């Protein structure tokens, strides 16, 4: 069964990114398949995991816009035990806060869950 956790708060500097990275690392240590989707335009979770978002060939934007399969936008973090997908990379920044974009995210993640082992 797939579970989705979202950490949200309008206030900055309250530890959302740090919490997400630590939750993913902790869950992966219990052998759970874990995906961290970094939708922050500054890609702070991606950077926090030691990945340079500018060095990525594909980003989550590519999957959202249908330019690439979701799997192509994932970066396995074997040393941390989970997978991340960043909003930056080679794609232009786009607004993702419309209903059809959220549906695309859900569809992509659901498709991944049934077709691919994330870690």
C-alpha cells in the first residue's frame, strides 16, 4: 500500500525541508521504498541530499509537462537509501499549482509505484 506524506507550512525557516529529508532517510532505513519529490523552486531538498540540481538532465517539470517519463526524472540516492526528483535541472520554471498539474503528479507517482522499484 502506498502512503503519501506532505509537509507544508507557509512560514519559512520552520524545518520543512530538513524534516522531509530526515523522514525519508528514516523510512528508507526500515526498508520502505521512499520517494522525495522536491517541488521547491530553489531545490533545497535536492541540494540537502548532496545533488546539484543544475547538473540534472531532467527535472520533475519534464514529467509534469509530459516531455519525459517520470522515471527519467528520478535520482537514486543509494547512500541515503531513497530516491529524489527535483523541480530544477534543464527545465524552465513553471507554475505547478493548478489542478491539472497536480493530477499529472499523482498519475506519474501512481504509475511509478506499479511499474518500478524506487530504490
